[in-house]
C-alpha cells in the first residue's frame, strides 16, 4: 500500500531559517520525497497534527496549493500503480517529477511567448492586451513569478479581489480575467499544462460582462459648430477636426480604421473597408461632408503619392506592425489633444475625443427614433456577427437613406 503525507522536511534548513515543505511517499517501508517548492518557519507548523498552522500569514493560499499538489500526486499514483503494480517509492518520485515537467512552466514567461508570437503575426493591439494583463499579474504577485502547477481557484479569486480593490473599472476587470483564462487555454493547446487543469471551474465572469461604461455624445448643433470653425490650412488641428467629422459622417468609423484607409477603399463615392477589429466588411455611401474631406486629401495625395487617404501613416516610414501601431497610437493621442482644444474653444461641455464622434453618430440616430438594436449592433458593440447578418438583410440603400435624412438635415 502506498501512502502520501505532507511533512516539514527538518533535515534541510534554508538561510532564512525556514524548512522545505514536501510530500512523503511511502511504499514497502521505503520513502521518497517530492518538494512543493515552498518553505515554512517552525513557528507556523502544527507538529501535533503534522500540518500547516492556521496562524500562517498565507494559510489559505498555501493550503490550496498543497491540496492541489496532493490531488495531482494521488491521481498520478493511481495511474502508475495500475500500469506497474510493484513500482517502488523512488520510481514513483522519479516518474512523477518527469510527468510534472510540463506543469512547471512560468505563467509570466509563457505570456511573453504569446506576446512575441502575436507581434510577429502583426497582432499588435491584441499583444498589448496580454502585455497589460501580465503587468497586472506581476503587480498581484509582488514581482515574483507563478508556476502553472501552483495555480489554483483560490489564486483566481485572490487576483480578482486584488484588481477590484485597486479601483480598476469593471470592464477592465473582465478583460484581465478573460485574458488570464485565454492564457490557460493557450497553455493547454500547446500542451504546456494538462487538459484537465481548470482553476476557472465554477468561476463566473458574467457579473462583469455587460456592465456599461458611461457614454458621451454631442448634439447635431455642436457638430455644426465644429464644421464651421475656422482653422488654418494646412495644420494638425485641421487634420484632427477632419478625422472627427469623417468618423461622424461615416457611421462612427473608428480611428484605427481611418488610419488604414487607402484610396482603393473609395469606389464610386462609396467607402468599402474591412474593420480591423472584427474583419466585418462595411459599405457606406459618402455624404457630402465626408466627400469634401476626401477631396481635400485627394489633392494632397496627388503631390505626395501616398496610398493612404489621411496623413497618419506613411508607407515609406511605417512598414512593420510595431511601427504602424506606434504611429497610430501617437497620432490618436495628438488628435484627442487637438479635439479637446477645439471643444474648449467652442464651449462644448463634453471633452471631445475620436470616440465622441462615434457615439454622437449613434446617439443622433437614436434621438430620431431609429431602432436602438440596429444602431448598437451596427457599431459592433454587442453580438456583432449576428447583427451584421441582420443589417445585410436591410440592405445598404436603406442605411444610406437613414444617414442622409438624419445627418444632413
């Protein structure tokens, strides 16, 4: 019969005065030990019950880790002894250590690998999501690392409490936790951890999923003020105003998509482009204000030879995914700074950003009685693929008519 027992291994003491925690495997009166990679001072060990004292500062976390390791070992024992009934304690220890090699990978190092692959694939924005999640985890861990084999459900709950207590917004809490769960799925797919490892079991993200952030929009009257504002030509301020208005008059197209628009995306006074985020195809009739902006940049492009419509990206300078991402984020920041100045100059109470143009488009349609479902889903906020199918059934002509009647009057 094989037995397992948690022990404080007193035959080895570290410089900090603590002793290693180990699992003792006993079979045929022979024993071997599996290290937990954790230590404990004598004062926090209950010698009568041979277990961790409840007075230990990290009792809950360490207990969860110990329970997890004990279950993993007992599960492995069942398999080992079924395959080799006379297997010795030493052979169990060696085989178990070999089996667990795939589970000792570092979580933070693994995230770095994911980020590196995404950057190589040109998925810079998605890489940033994983990088930000890693930074959050690193703060949670106090600068230390975390092994996949030490990851328990208790760890997930403690991480959740940590980011919530820091005052992180609910949508960001959801993003971090969802990304953490995705990291574990990647680890399973790459066989870094076993398929049955699931610390997110019974953990629900639904309480964070549909929390709405505060939205901001401006009226058609404010839009008109922005249109009529006299701005020096050429100037960065003029470009920022044009980007804002183009977004408003083109169904709230976001900044990243505007930055990537090429002249080939304009066909017979229609804007046909694929959204970077969702890969959905949009086909929009250009309204007069949008056409005026397009024509303004057409003259500039004839002189510069640029294939991009807006003066954001330069094919000669921005060739790699990283340089493109850095440039778009830099110009986005500058654009929002300029829009804030425009808003202050016009006494518009809502701080202007490129997102305000997107939301103002939706809010303008809503105030005119257009279905909230069509507006929300047209912008791709919720259940985007389902919505796009619905919108396709409506046809572009109907949507063009809605835009013209409401935005141009």
